[in-house]
């Protein structure tokens, strides 16, 4: 496997059986690769405590030493890093966990503390986060995404390792797809298979205004849009759906919004759909001309 | 800064070891060790009061100290290879080697205290109201502490190999098998020197002073090697 990551938001998309868990361990320095080498700013995380002090890790199963309370743990960790333990928990709204014994934390709470420690670095070189937007207690995923973006803008290499195409699309600027231990695709998110579908979906309330059929007919007449399909409500009172394919998703969203406003449609939700992982892999295989 | 981080790593290792040590498992090890010591001392005293203290010390040095030290390393190293055992802190930038040394020192301190406690209990039980306890208690105390340190050092080094720290079984078994002799194969094992120090047959005809030096050197060298082997 060969993977070169620069500063900014990166997502490694894959399943645990494809090697995502091993990748977290290797990048963090917990495991030495059986062959080859990992270099982060020229240093080996397995051998360099100085480097590890500037790396933030959110692992699949939190590894926090039971050194009394969470505050005591923060004290020890921040002393080693040469940083202040103040505001580490506050950034994610976790200050209520400070007095809790580490051993008494649930797995989700421990993951949240681990994430706070990862984000608590003043000048991180690398932040590796396994499924950063899920399995976290007391933390708003939007706040996590914002904090990760802030670190990436500050010059850190942020790597979100996830099996969720939604999370990868929401977080990353570059997407690397991991399949059976190999990186099968590396590209900016706009050119990645995550955007292969190029589809905008709008849900409307057909009881309060024009329904999906009326909106779909109006959108079909728009030359900048591709195919338009619609679906009536599955049951009375439920939302109706219109799906629009287009080459330019932003332009399509603008056209859909203006048509909705013109017709007076009551829009419940408007979003571009991200294909699931298996569809991404099929798309990649099709691009490379071989079966999945 | 590097020296500061090294010192904070050692302190963190001591804290981690202490945190792991405190609990029911430590209580179980202490109670079991004292119970075996007390029962064996009572039996020896009842069998024949002459030489009862020596025989009771034999039980403590041959069985209680090796096994209790083994159990203590199991607790302090958290059933892991020494290097993996400190990962929960090393991942934040602390030195693995210094953290490992911190764990080793906690195990040494706990094993020494328990070993001293056990030999004193054995002696008090066997001596009863007889005189001479004071000097014997002092000498036996440091012999027990020296032996416990050597055992912890062996287990620490062996905890660097095999998965989940299972390498510790190697010195435990080898000490029982080879340390019971008096030939060249016994010379590196604590059992042989402890036997010499409590007045039994010496290994390779070494004096008691030499056996003390071998045990002390074993403890220092092997603890340092274990720390280096676990380092970054």
C-alpha cells in the first residue's frame, strides 16, 4: 500500500476488513508495519515519542490509561505534550466528564475524551480519527467536523478513516478508497466516486403546496438539468420526492430552489445524495474496467 | 525539554503501575501469600521447633516469593507485553522505555514489601518467645527483598517476548527446573542464590556475599535491559 497525505482534510474510505483498523494502528505508532515504512514529517511514529506528542488519535476502541479522573489523565498527557490541560474538554462541551474516573467511562464517553485529547493539541502534525462523526457521547458531530476543519486549515494533516460515504463527503477535501489493503483511488472529493451520482433530491409536502408531480414536470422543462424522476407519497401525509440528475450539482440545486419558490412548493429537504460504499466500489471498478 | 519529558514519563509510569496495582487482585495476592507463609510456618514449628525458622524461610523463598512476584507482574503489566503495556500513555508522546521502567519499579517495590512481610511473619511465627529474632529478621528481610527484586527483573525482561507477556512463564519454569541445582545451569537463577543466602547448599561453591552481588546485579541489569528493550 502506498499513500501520501498532505495538509488538509483527507478521508480514507473503507471497511475494517479492508485494513482501516490496521491503518489507524500503524499511523498512530501502535503497530510497526510488517514491511515498508511510515514517515510523518520524516519521523517514524513507532519510534518517535516527540512525533507522537504532536499527533492526535481517535481509535476504534479507546485506549485511555486509568489514571484516576479524566482531569488527572489530561494533566499527565498535557504535561508530556508540554501543553495546557485547560479548555481541552470545553472545546467539545465535555467539561462534565472532568471529574469522572476514567475507568467508569462508557466506550462512547471514552471516545469523546480521546477525541478531545486529539483536538487539544496546539499545533498538531497529524490527526487520525476513526469514524469521527459516530459513536461519540455528548458531542455534536457538526462541532467535531468544524474543529477538524479548523485544524486542517491550521496546517495539520487530518485523516478521517471511515466506512461512511456520507461522513467522507461531508468532511474531506481528498478521498482515498481502501480496498483489501490497497488504495484503489485517491482524488479530490469533487472528482471522486462519492460525486458519481450527481443527483439532487428534494422532498416536498404535497398537502401544503404543489406535489412531486407538478414540481417534476416543471423541472423537466429546464434545459440545464438531466433526467428528472418523482415519487408520490407512500402514504397520505408523507413527503413526496423528486430526484434530479445533473452534471453541475450546485447549479442544479439553484434551479430546483428557484422552481420550488416559483411554484410555491413547500420544501422539506433538499440535498445531494452520496452513494453508499458498495456503489462507490462498483463505480471504481467500472472506471478501471474490472469487476468488484 | 527532553530530560523533562523523560522524567514525566517515569513519573507517569509509576502512577500507571500504582493505579493498576491498587485493587482486589493485590489484596488477593497479599492474603494468599501471607496465608501460605503462616500455615507453613505453623506446620514447621509444630513438626520440630529446632530449625523451624530455616525451613519456613525455605518455603517463602522457594514458593511464595517467585509466585507472588509473578502474580504482581501480571497485575502491573496488565497481562501484556511490557512494550504494549505502556502504550496507553506512550501514544500521547511519553517515552515507552521510561514508562516501562516506572512499571518495573512499582512491581519491585510491591514485591519487596510483600517478600519482607512474608519472611517476618514466618520468623515471628517460628520464633515465638525465643530470643534472636531481631537480627534474623533484619538479615532475612533484605535477602527477601533482594530475591524479589531479582525475580521481578527476570519477569520484566521475559515480558518483552511472546504475546500478552507470556514470556514471563519462561523464567518461572526455568528457575524451578534449573535453579534447584548447584551447577553451572543454576547460576543465573534467583532460587539458587536465595537458597545459598538462607544457609543451604551454595551454587558453584559461591560465598553468600557473592550470591548477594549476583542477585543485585541480576536485578539492576535485567531491569535496565527490559526498559531498553521496551523503549522507542
